[in-house]
C-alpha cells in the first residue's frame, strides 16, 4: 500500500506544475520548468557538489552512533540509485521548478528559496522518519540557489541525484521518531 501512495504522490509532484501552467494558460518556461544541459552549469554544479559532499563525508565518517560508510549489495545500490534519480527529477520539478518561482513572484529570491525548503525538508519525514531528515533543508538551499543561478532544473536535479547517491553509503540512520 505504501508503494502505491508513493507512486501517486510522485505522479502528483511531477505533473502538478505542468497542469497548473496549462490551467492558467501560462508557459512552463515562465516558471523555469526547463531542462537544459549546459557546460557552465555542469561544471559549476559539479564543483559545488564536490565541495559539499567532501564536507559531509568528513562529518559522516566521524558520526557518533553509526559506522559509515555502510556496505550494501550491488542490487540494493542499483535500486536506491534508481529511486534517487526519480526522487531528484520529481522533487526538483515540483519544488525548484514550480514552487520556488511561484514564491519569487511575491518575495525576494532568497525568501522564496527559504520558504520552499521549509516545505521541502519536512516532506522527507514521510520516507525517512528520522529527525536528521529535516537536515535536507540545507542542501535544499543549495539546490534553490543552483536553480536561481542557472535558470533551469538540470543543475539542482544533478546536485540532488549525486547527494542521493552519496546518502546510500553515508546518510546516518538514527532511531525513528
């Protein structure tokens, strides 16, 4: 039952922004609902990702209650990677592709990024009900900045996906709420 609910939530988050644009007769491009592969955004995103993940890896290997990195079977890694890719595309489409630009119409870009992540971070408690899941607020700020900086969804989705790959081995899993 949980996977059915997850599927329909994913479908909603992925397609709602486009349905919104269609209903309002607005171009998805007016929200920045575009995917562009550009060399400058790729290099910038990879540099930011490397810096952030290096810092987080130092924290993770010194984590007090769990020995990290964790060891996983190849099948588990592949399943988690596929799930991480789907989550990155779906969540970036909704949060950075629709919600953040919608909020930018009324607030400053910084305020819109913060408000978007005040919704983005708690959503992660549904899948990973650990207090530490709320820390997704901070990488969400970087994803919001990447969307604002490069004006398309490829950079934040790439950062998000690489962060999800990193989490397969290094995300600490404390006791549930």
